[in-house]
C-alpha cells in the first residue's frame, strides 16, 4: 500500500474462473484499490480497464509511480477437461 496526498493505493492480484460443460478458463489480472481517506470506503477497479492511459487518467487519481502493479496475462488460459 502506498499513500500519496489523501489517497491510499494498493494493487491486488485477481483470478477469475469460468466453466462450461467441456472446458474451464482461468483469467488473471489485478484490481487497483483506492481509499480517499486511508480507511473506508475502498474502491476496487479491475486492472484490465487501466491499460489505456487516457481512460485511466480520466477517472482515477494519479497513480503513484512507486506502486508496483502485478503483471497481467493478456488472455485467459484454457484448461481442457476432455481427454484427447
């Protein structure tokens, strides 16, 4: 966690599992977590939406350069549950 001005920031790794009758998919990303007073409430922003600087800067306070954001895999991994 990093505090800059009145905002506290954290990056939290996330994993999403999706399943259908024959396959499972796992997507890995992160959530940027922000508090404007260092306490409650916290705002969670899914990390994929932060990849375009113009969009990120339009609705999120300046993200500190010292905040290390987890490396995001570009697409979900597919785990086949059917034998070949």
